């Protein structure tokens, strides 16, 4: 019998990549997405094209039009699907948008994640639960690290950060934006379900993630949006840092590969 994976935010950048990846590994795919990205960002953020692509190209894919804020709906769905693993990528993903829609942001990121955690626990405490967190949990604190200006980019002055910011970096006593604070809440809840109930949970604190399936908008998904502006010959605005590179990008395929490794051996 095929293994079953439940993926929230399945029409988004990371969710759709994980759907495709696990379908390729022979899993049965169950996706949750209600196209909330188009509510957050308007028509440019519409993810229906990606949902349709998954439905057309993955025979083992089933779509559920459920809002992760719908607590009872999520509890019933997880109990009915009985997944072998859960990957949670649905979110309100933008700092700037969060300040304009604080209730939607918190209800989606913090409460939606909590709904999924508790619904998972009620079904099983032994299935892997992968949460897409964010490096914004560190708030502004990384800006205190000394940087050097290079020709095309900024880099950390101290080699101890050569591999990035460690997970032991502080997450409090810093300004996060409302988005950052709702994601901290989710991140801590995911860790707590791991520690308190012994569930195999993990938080992935990515920085800039990119890939072919992003519905890029100015406020989120900058590489996708940059390419879109280029193709449509629209003006692209560069904000700050003299236009130099300040962040690395991780491809959604690499995120999916890591998730595969974690689910194979959560520990
Ligand atoms: N893209 C990045 O650069 C980046 C960086 C760091 C962390 N992350 C995190 O990774 C995760 C995935 O990001 P992404 O870039 O794939 O985002 P995305 O917006 O492309 O995908 C998220 C999907 O979730 C859906 N969704 C949102 N709210 C929902 C709700 N209430 N119910 C059901 N579905 C809902 C949206 O419609 C969208 O299709 C998020 O948690 C985000 O915070 C992303």
C-alpha cells in the first residue's frame, strides 16, 4: 500500500514542490489549499494555476479546499486521511502584509499551525510533522552581526557565520514584525509538541526560498517577481543595501529533498 503524505499550502511554492517530489517517490498525495494567497496579495498571488497543474500531472493527488483556520475541519480531515507524514507550508508569508491584516496573519500562522499540531496529536504522536518556519523568528537581531561590503554583496565579517546563523541564535529581545511574531508562536508550538508529547516535529527556518512554482508578488517571492517584471517589461524597484545581494536563496527542490531525509529518519 502507498504511503500517504498530507501537505498544507499545496498550491504554493514549497507545498507544490513537496507534492511533486513525494509523488515521484511513490507516495499518495493529499493537498490542502484554499488559494488564500490571492486574498493576501490579490490576483498576482493567485495559486489556482498551480493547483490545476498538480491535479493534471499527479494521478495520486487529491486536493482539499480547506482553510487551516477551520479547526474542526482540520481535525476531521487528518482523522479521515490517516497520513504517514505531514508537511505544513500554508502561511501568510509577508512582513508588510501582516501589519495590514493582523488577525488574518495571526489566525493563519499561529492558530492554523496549532490546529494542525493538535489535530495531528489526536490522530497519532508518531508521524513526522515538518513545519516551514522562517529565519524571521530571529527578528532584527541578525542585523547586529558585523558585515563586510563586497563588490556585489554583503557578507558576515566573522567566519563563525560562514554557514549562516545557528539555531541557537536568540529569538527574543528583538523586533520581529507581526509576521515574525506569529511565526515565532508557530515555531515554539511545533517545538513544544515535539518536546512535550515526544512527537517527531521539525521547524525549518529558511531565509529566501525560490523555485519555478512561486506566484511571486512585490511583497513576497522576490526572484519570481523579478523575473515576472522582466518578462512583462515592468519596472522593478530595488529596496536598500545599494542593490547588493544580502541573502542567499534556497531552491524549493533542495527543501523538498531535506524534507524527504527528515521523514525517512526523524530524530
Ligand atoms: N518563500 C520564501 O522565501 C520563504 C522564506 C522563509 C520561510 N518561508 C515559509 O515557507 C512556507 C511556504 O512559503 P511559500 O513561499 O511556499 O508560500 P506560498 O504563499 O507560495 O504558499 C503558501 C500556500 O498556502 C496557502 N494558504 C495560505 N493560508 C491558508 C489557509 N489559511 N488555509 C489553507 N491554505 C492557505 C496559500 O494559498 C498558498 O498557496 C511559509 O510558512 C513561509 O513562511 C518561505
